[in-house]
């Protein structure tokens, strides 16, 4: 009898160790395929970004088809006009993928577009993912006027310039319509838009933002209409050099400080190099100051769990030189976008030396 | 106590195996038929569902261009339209193109269906399919049967429209389809330099009115998507009729079961009476009897399922071909092992056996004296007549008013039941007549007829089964033969020329030019999808050119024709529509159809409704010159879809020579004889299964009658003895006994004849119309019917005679001694 | 007249008629003589062979040895055709279970044998029916009749074709005592009236006593019972 008991205990113990080990282990190195499912291949045959390139508008609002990946990224922190305690957040992104070796056909130009629409109400999260091939009018970017769209989701400007624009996202049960106006200028990151993302320069992109967007609009649901108002941040980035086997993932923050300043912070996690942290501090008049890795400190404070993933949910950002010591806390516990390639994208509140609202994106977990 | 009974039962069964064997055989037959059909139907359903999971087979939207234009949409226009409809939010509309073509794998040619689909749009809708549509942007997916043939260095090439391109991609994924399918992205497909003619799949379970409104707003002509077009809906009638036939067979088999049970009970009754006398309670006897019968039913069901499974394997290729030919639905019927079906079938067989046994068991349980056959009281006879007329009346109402297939099948059932009731009225009526007539003739004849009445009562169920099977056989055979002769006749008329060449426009026109130089007369056929308007609305229909020459017009077989119709057609004022179109849109001769051409409207009269057997689509025939002169320029016309050309020459060798010179293959050149041959072969193959089931049912019914006769011969042993002792000679007695059974069988067969013909009428004029919306004339092949009737009667007489002869071969003394 | 000499019938235990086999001789050198118009009864224990004797005499069975002459027909030599003729014209049989043709009515049942023999005499049949008291049931279905009535019909049928000999195999076996005596009385009287020889097998002493001669069958042979023994 004791023998059997002993055997059973040992077996249970072994099981516990095996299972528990999984439970408490640190997140593992993951191959880049988890990021965009093999749709992105860092290929030398595709165009490479360089600091020599001069960004110009409205030209560079348009796609750069020779590069591997490109996105037009809009995030927005909103409040209900009738009930300012109710917070809403919106994300609309159009991605473009060039898988290399593309040829034209009678049907399309071979580019692949993917769009994400994410709307958080206090109670629910609406998320949808769409795909389309390029070369047809319903997916991609048009120039006169500027239209960024996939199927019936669209960012429609009145001119070839970015703003003013109307964002319209109909989903199955709801419809979001936002009027976007500029309250400040477009900002180039890094060296005139050439944004270095790793110490040795192996990872880089062309990157500009429009962080000064006033947002006002309406969310129509089956329960009624909600009038929303808030701030928005637009990113446009293109590269062939960000996603390869060395990329684990990144953490990105876009922050609206209550004093009118804007802050972009970015941590690139790489296999063969140390994490590379960069940022841009933007003054209320639009002057951008690139923050090198030494100038800022971005550290996770707390980890949370989503299924098998363990990820840093609460962060501390310090820019000593500028007296910034803030804590970034997610507004809602689950702000994961569960598409084919899940990632975290959600609103954060800013506390500490400064207050404000912002967005946090976590990939590669 | 139980073991005693069971042992005795087992011993009895061993000594008298025949009733048990009949019982098991009957259950086997029933289970075999039912399981074969259920397995095949299920395999087809699996195929439909699996195929539908990624690409619904027939749920497409054919957008043919704006209403005012007869030109087909260019690819640029398609792309523009597609962008519009997707930007309007109709994410369920996905562009695709389907081609039935050849895939060459290491030199072997396979018939495959190629689906080129907008993978990205599909990925927006579907995320948990195998393979993930998103993967299609960089791979080609093939069905499992093709994937099995491939390895790293396999050379694969696709042949579409006489063009062969090798497929360059190395990575392949496997779909869940079992039918030869190739699935790839539309962009990849377009890079193969194959002409793009996209259609649009609509992934919706109900008819989307807003899509239709969207199209109507843009004045686009289209064939709208309806849920009715799913392969499940299209083939529903086929599967229902298979099921119906198997149910008929099941029913007929269970008539045999009842007979076998009667035989069984008769043999068992003595032993069971002894048990009762021994003091074993009735309930125990009954319960154990039920257990024993359930066991036999189980054995029969298991064997039957095994046979049914085997039959399913054998019939699957034939049925797959039928589904493909008849409905254009490609299936492979690979999923034929479907164990979950076994249990319900076994349960049904056991249950049906026990239910069938309930009456004989009840009778056994309460009987004490020897069985006295009761002759029909006149009240019961008139009841039979009443029911027969009532059911016939209901059937008539059904024939006149039934609109749905299930109702029509109910009508058929009513008709058959009416026939059975009529039969029950006929027996005593006719026999009584014969008895009265023969009263003054020889006593044996008189007794023969009067005893026949007794037999009729005893073998009622078996005769009903025989009646149903024979009537069904007559009905089905007549229908199939009518169809075949109508088809043959139609083909003979319609094929005016000696040769026909199929191909794409370019090839055909090249050939035409060459043949024109040689002075050989050709007649090409133009076709396009045009949008027609009539007072009740509009529809899109395949419109074909048809020559207005006397020769060709005589070849058109019409159901209806206006008196001056041909002249109107020649004068470009009239057109022909096929039966399907007439039924589906409520059109008749004399109605007006209009078409908008450029900025004018042409009004044409429907001058005739022509037969178009087997075509699932609607069809309009226009005079050739009308199309050429008024709708297009000659160049436009020449670039339209010309798919087939008639060649008026018998010189096959010369034709092949010309084709060789032009570098075209001979495969698409058909002589008239060969076309006829191929068409009729396809026809015959389609009906192979029906014929088989039909025949089996008839055999089953014949043997049911024989079992019943065996039972009765048992019971009439002592009567034979009496008669012999009175001085009737052996031959006289045998003749009398055989005669009695033959009278019954003959009455049954004769009654089956009119009902069988009525059934044929319903099948042709009602079932076919409701299911397919076309109809062919009913022709009765008396010879075939007579053959079936005579053959069944001959088989019955042979077996009857054999059994009677056997029963009379024993000694007289033993016959006399047949005490109970 | 019935004349039987040296009649032997073996029954093998497997029911095969094979004189070579060692079987049980159920009839062992039996002798019998009945004059035309006389009646005789045979009694005996169950299984003693009474029915076998009747079968042999009515041509339903073949003897292993011996001669059988019934109404001048030497039936031990007859083939099947002649036996059929014999049964049709010369004899009538009354069975214990009546064995009427249930699909026919009373009149048709009775007339059956006469019609078969080709000597239908409606007058004679009417008389028979009167005598047997079944004249007013002539159109009834035989299944509706009581046991006694059915047996009377059977008797009429056996006599309708004016046979020379009538064999009765336990004709009252299925009847109650009262009916039994009535029926047997009728049987004997009718036969006597028609000068038909009657051989009757019975286990009832009372019925046996009605016959002119009474026999007892044991060990395959017949022994005449003296009147005094009969009365006891």
C-alpha cells in the first residue's frame, strides 16, 4: 500500500512540475512568424529605407509599394459627451504587405491589404479584421482626395492632405463616424522621418505622425447613439527592415499629455541585440525632439496573462532630462485584438508627473 | 423455465429452418436496400457540405453587364463593379471563377474543378476553414486525391481552353474536398493567362434583397443568387426518390416479414400450445418469442447492412457520375463508411419486425381452436371499395393541385394505397363472379374458385406487396422508357447536321473559315446571357441563336406552337422558349418578351415552347439574323461566345484532315451518330440505379407472394388429402391448387396494370414537372409491361407448382392424417 | 362386399414402407369378409391398426402382402389411376374430423362427390338430406354448423354418389354422447336403406353394437365379437 501511495505522489509531483513549469516560465523567444504569419519577409530584393529620403506631403501619404510592409495607423481616446466618465477608444489600421516577387495580373497588382478596426466601449470590445488584394479601388489609398480604405471602412479626407477627414467604420451591429481635424502639424520621427529601431541600424523605417487630431463623432449601436469627443493620433510608417528573424516584437506608446505635449515611446525587442528604446517628445507647437536610448527609461511594472501569453501590462516611463516620470495603466483588462495574429492595442491612462491619455501597443508576446 | 423454452425454441428452429431463414432473408433485404441508400445519400451530403464550406457550389451571382448592353463585361468593368459592391459593404460577395478542366500530374490527365477565388476577401469571412483562405495568397490548394499523387518533383500542369500552363508554385496545401479540386487565388489564376470571366459567390444563407437592389440600381443584369441553388437543394429530388424507392423496398420486404412470421407462427403454434398446457404463463411465452424474433431481426439487419455497405461501394461511382451529369454537381462519394447509420437501421429493423409480429403473436396468444379461414363478409368488401374510391379521389386532388415535391410523393402513396384497397375489393368480387358462373360446371372448378377466395384472404399482405411492387415497376419503367424515347426522338430531330464541333470562339471561327473555303456548309451557334423583360418582371436567360431555315425549324420539337409561329420567327418577330422557362416564369405562347438594346426596346412574341429535356437552366431561341442584324455589328457578333458549330458534311476524314492542318484536336469533333450514342449512354447510366432498385423490388415482391403460398400450402395439406380420398386425381388436384394461386396472382397483376400506368402518368406529368420544370410525352411500351407481368406470373407459377408438387408427393395417408 | 385375405402391413419405425426391413407388423395376416349391404364395426386399443386397415381398404395405402377385394375391385393390384377411379365411384369415406370443404355450402359439399363421379342425382341427394335432417340448411356455410350437423353433411356426402361401400373412421369421435348416438343411428339406417356396405371403426361400444358384425382388433388380426360379449 505505501509503495503505491508513494508512486502516485511522485507521479503527481512530476505532473505538477511539468505543468507548473509551463505556467511560471518567462515568455519564450518567438519567431517573427507570429507577428504577421509569414506575410512579411524581409527581403533584400525589396526597397530599403534610407536617411537620405526626403519626405514630402501630400506625396508620402500615398503607399510605397516597393517596401515590404506599410501601415496607416489611427488611434483615438474618446469620452462620451453626455457622460464624460465613460471612456471609449478607437483604432483603425490599414496594413499593406508586399511579399516579394510580385507581378501584375489582370486582376490585381499582387499587394495584400489587411485592415483592423477596434472599438472599445466601457462594456464591450468590437474588433474586426479584413483582407483585400491590391490594385482595386476598394482597398488601398487614393490620392485626390486622400482616401484610406478597405471595403466599407474608410478615412476620407476632403483634399489630398491628411486632414480634415471623416473616419467611417460600419461593423455588424454598430457604426462609428468621426470627424477629424488637425490642431497641430505633422511630425517626422528620427532623422527627418528615418526612424532607427536597433542599435546597429539593421532595423529602421520611415515614420511620421500626426498627433494633433481633434476627434468628434458618433457611435451608433442598437442601444442608441453615443456622441464622442477626444484626441486622435495618426501614424504612417513603411519599411522592409523591421520584421525579420531577429525581431521578437515591440512595445509602442502614443501619449497625449495634459500640458499639450505629445510623446511617442518605442521599445524594440531583438534576439541578437539588446532591447532598443527610442522615443520622440513633441512640444505643443509641433517641435519634435528625438529621444535616444539613453534619454529614456521604459520598464514594465506589472505583468498580466492572456491565455498562454504573459505580457507587461503596466509600465513606467521616465525621461529624467524632461522631468517625466509617469505610470501607464491600461484602461481595461483585456485590450487584445484577436485577429489571425493577435496583439495588444488599447487605451492607457497616464499618472505621475504628468497626466493624460494614450495608447499602448504590445506585439510579440 | 426460460432455458427450457429457449432450448426448445432453438431445437424447433433447427428442425424447421425455413420460416426462420425466410424471416432473416426478408429483414436482410429490407436492411440492405435501406442502408445502401442511406449510406449513399449521406456520402453525397458530406460532399455537398464539405464543398460548400469553402465555396458554395452554385451560390453564385452572374453579373453579365448593364441591362442596356449586350456586350459582356470586360475584366476592368468587373473589377470596377467588384470594388463598388465591396465598398458598399457587401463583404459576403466574393469574386471567383470556376472552370471544369484537366490537370496533368506527371503525364496523367485528371478531370478537376478549378476554383479561383479572391482569397483575401474570402479570408475576411472565413477564418477556421482548411486550408485558411489567407494561405491561398501564396499557395495552391488541391483536394486530397490529387495531393496524394504529388511529391516534391511532380510536374503539374493545368489545361483550360486548349491552353496548357504549368503550375509554378511548389508549396501545396490540401483541402478537405474529396473531389478533384484545385483552389487558388484569383490573382494567381489571372497570372496563368487564362481569360478572366469572374462570377461572384454570395456567402449568405438567405436571399439578400439589398444585394439585388444594389444591382438593380446600377442597371446590371444578373442571375440572382437564391438559396435554392445550393447543391443540397438541387439534388434534393434525386435523393428523395432514392429514399422513396428504398422505403418502398423496405415496406415490401416487411410484407414478406409478416408472411414469414405467419409461417413461423404456424409452425410454432403446436409447441407453444404445449407450453401453455404445461402451465407456462402467456406473457412469458410472448416475451421470449419477441426476444427470439428480435434476435433473428438483428442477424438479418447485420447481414443486410453488410450487403448494403457493399452495394453502396459498388454503386457509388455510378451515382457520382449521375449527379455530375444530371445536376452539374461534382461529387466523389468517398465517405462511404458511416458507422452511425448502422445503429438506427438495426433498431428500425428490430422494431419493425416486432411490430409486424404483434398481430400474429396476438392471434397466436388467443387462439385455441384450429385456424378457420373466414370468408369476406359483404360489409368488409364494400368498405374496401369505399376506401379505394376515397383514396383515389384524394390522389386525384393531389395530382391536380400538388405543387411541392413532397406533396406529389404523398399523392403517389395515396394512389398505391387506393390500388391496394381496390385489389381487396376485386378479389372477392371477381371470384364470386367466377364461383357463380362455374356453379353448374365441374365440381372441382367450382371448388377451385371458391377456395381461391380463402387463399386471397390469407395472402392479402403478400398480394398487396406484389401489387405495389408491380405497379411501381410498371410506372417507373414506363416513365423511364417514355423519357428515353422522348430524348432519343428529340435528339434525332434536333441534330440536323452530320457533324458537330465544340470549342472556343477562336477555334470555331478558324474552322469555319477553312470549311467555307472548301464549300462545306456550317452553322455556328451564338449564345449569351441576356436580360429579358415581361409584364411580370424580368429575368436573365441563356439566349441562343437558332437558324430560321425550314430544315432547322422542323428539327425543333415543340410542346406548343402558335399557328403562324414559324413565319413570325422567320420574320424576326418571334422567339422560342424552353419548357423550363415557361414553367418558372408563367409564360405561354402569345406572351411578349422585350429586350433593351442600346437605346431601343425590341418586343418579341413567344411563338413556341420547345422541349429541352435535362437542361436545368432556362433557354431562349432567337433567329440568328435578328441577333446579327439588330443587336450587334458583325464584328461584335463574331466575338461573342460561340461554343458549337454544326457542320453539314459526312466526310469525316476530310474534317479531321482540316483540323490537323489547323493544329486543332479531333476530340471535340462529334459525328451525329456518336453524339446520339454518347447522350443515350449518359441517359442509361443515369437510370441504372433506378432500374436496379426497381427490379430488386419486383423480385422481392414476387418472393413475398411465394412465401405466402408456401404458408398456405402448409395449411391446405389436409384439404388435399380429403379431396384425394374422395377420388380427385392427383393431376386434377395439382391443377386446381395451382389454378387457385394463379387466379390471385393474375387478378393482382391485372389490377396493377392500370394503377401502374396512372403512376407513370403522375411521375411524368407531375413529379418531373415539379422537380425539374420540364415534361415529356408519355408513351406506353406495352411489350415491356407485358413482359414484366408475364415474367412475374411465370416465376410465381413455377414456384407455386414446385411447392404444390412437392407437397403432393407425400403419401396420401400422411395427408389424410393431418390432424391438428 | 369386402373380402380380405392374408393381409399384412408392416410399419417400420421410420415410417418407410419397406417390406424387407424389419418392421412391426401392424396388420398380421388379417382376414375379413363382409357381405354387401352388411355393416361391421371394428374396435381396438389405440394404435392397434384400425385406421391403417381402413386406409388399406379405401385404397389410401398399399398392403405389404395379401389380397383386398372391395366391391369386386381387387385393389391390392391397382395403380394410382384405378385407385382414383375406385375412390371416386365405388366408396365413400366419413372422417372423424368431418373434413368438409369449408369454402362451399352444404348442398355443394354433398353434391361434390356425385358430381365428381358424374352421377349427380338431385332427387337422391334431396332424400339423403331429408333423411339426415339437414334439408333446410342446404345453403348454409358448413362452418356455421354444429359438430353433429357437419357430420351429417359428411355422411350425406359419402353417400351422395351411391357408393357400394362406405368406410367410417371414428365418425362420432368428435361428437358428444347424445349427438353421437343420433348420428350413428342415422349412418347405419341410411346405409341399410341404400344397401351400402358399411365398415366402421370406433372405440365406442354403443356405436359398435349397432353393426351387424362387431370385430375386435388385436395383434394385427380381427376377432369377431359374439353378440353376448357385445351386449356387455
